């Protein structure tokens, strides 16, 4: 226990010293008796404070450790007094780094072997990963002479995904075949296109066993599949630091924000948050439509997810976007030139960017000449306090017959993306 003299302790020690000095000077028994009283008062409070946190334990339970920006995060705190001594008061403080966190609570008159609990609610206003702790319990003597605290380290973390909106319809690529180009590539996924059979290998799912071939050859045979004749969807997220902007904002706070769970949640006024939400929403839209979606971004950390289908791919994309930061240096045109050669012809490439530069036009022209189908989602930088010029870029893209969707600060993403 680290001992530090506080103002209250100095006052008690000063009174004790004055009583002793008075007894030495005058020889009166009253001063000596008062000095004994102050000494017992000082030592007694120290002993009381020393044992105030003995046998105290705390446990916190979160309903989920995965949440979405704008949702209300609910967590239950359980405080236990495992000793035989009652406690006059205990204060629980949550020192997690979750923005807008308000989960402090004070308990009084906690009996022996007694427990208390409370539920804390916090509306999540920022993406990222946050440790659920440390949790600090404060106590001490009745007069506050010797405050004590005990810290309980974090054991779990909370991952906050970007806000995902329900996209009703969005641009679909047009190819020589319905849905895209015909692709003849083997895949480990189960698709409607069976390509043949092969010998069973450890790890193959039993639902892939072809029983007729197994009976005919007298050994286990499994089916092989080809990719569907549909083009892949690639989402390229512009993470260049200098083209992003944000306006001052505060996290959600107050009882009103917590009670109105069904109200429309607004994104923070940041192009980074809008870009992450747009990418997550479009990824979920195409994955629900049985399309293969990939994600590329040269931000922090660098993200390169190859196209895949299903809920697992959506979780990968959401986890990547939860940690994504627009702290890159490479321009969008440079990212397109470095990745376009690796994208299959006929693929649809969605560029999500707040950049008002002409390089967007050059990037889409480069993609078109390589047999790819670009679609551009422009986040209007001027509405976030940045440079203007987005309308000129949009007009030039329309001249090239490139589909363009513009999103400004405060727009309803569901309406903006679904009406495109």
C-alpha cells in the first residue's frame, strides 16, 4: 500500500501535535488525553481503511463483445463482499476507453457475504476495439482520511463495427452473361456448378460426398465445384490521409440518447466514418445477393481481402473496417494501378472516396481499359469542411458513363445508396 499524506491527514496530525505541545508546555492532563484521542482516531481510521477493500471482488458481464456504431452497449457489474466485515461504502468506476462511458456507481451499507449489482448502458459513438476495463473500486474510512483503491484488469475487449444500413438496391454489373462473365475456376465453396469428382481428403465435408460414384468405385468420392458465372465485387476504399476531413463532434451522452434506442442514429461528421459505413453496407448488400465481395484499402492497417461469399466473409470485412484508419499515403490512382492487374476481367470495382481530384477520372478510365467495370461513390468533402470540386468530378465521370453516387454530410445513407 502506497502511503501519501493528504490534506485531511495533515490536519489531524497538526491537532495531535498541538495537543502534545500543550501538554508539554502546561503539563495539563487534558492535553495529553486529547492527544491520545487524536492518536487513536488517526490509527483507527488507518486500520479501518486498510481492511476496507479486503475480500472485495467484482465481475462484469457484457451481453455481447461485438456491437455496431450507434447501438446501446449493455454491461452488468456484480460487486461481492466475501469477507465477514460489513462495508460502509464502495465506489465502482469503469476506466475503459469507450467514448461517452458513464458507468460509475456508489454502494453503501454492504453487509457480510453480500453482493450488489447494476447495469450500465453506453451508446457507442466510435469504431474500434476497446478493452472492458480496468475496473477500479474505491473505499476508505468513514472520514476520508485514507482513501483506498483496487484495480481489476480487463479480461475482454469490445469490437465496435461501422454502422451498417439496409441497402435496397445498388448498381449491378452488366456482362456478356447474366450477372457477369463466365468464369471457369475451381473453388472450395459449394456452388450450383458441379465440375466433377475426386477422391475424399481429410477435412472434406460429408455433404460433398457423391454417393453414386462412391458405390461405383468402392471408395469415398467428393464433388468439386466451379465458381458461379458472376463477376466479383471489389470495394476499393480510399485511405489517403490528406483527402479526408472531419468536423468537431461529441459522443453520445445523456439519458435521452440511451432511452431513444429506436431513433435514427447519425454518423459522426467524418469522411472516414462515412467511408467505412458505406463500404460495410455495400459489402452486406452484395453478400446477401450471393455475390463474392473483396475489400482493398491502403490505410492502417493495410487491408486486402480476396473475394468470398457468405456470413464469414461479412464478418471479416466488418472486423477489418472496425480497425481501419484513413492514415495512408498512397493516392487512389496509385492503389488502382497497383491492384488492377490482379483483378479478373469483368469484375465490378466500387471506388469509395472523398477526394475531389481529377485522379478519380483517370482511375476509372484505367479500370475500364483493363476490362473492369468501375462504380464511384463520392463523399462530398466540402460538406465536411474540406475542399470543393466534387461536382466537376461527378460531371466528368458521367460523361464517361461511369455510375456515380454522391453522399453529403447528414444524408441518410440508406436512401442515398438505395436510390442510386
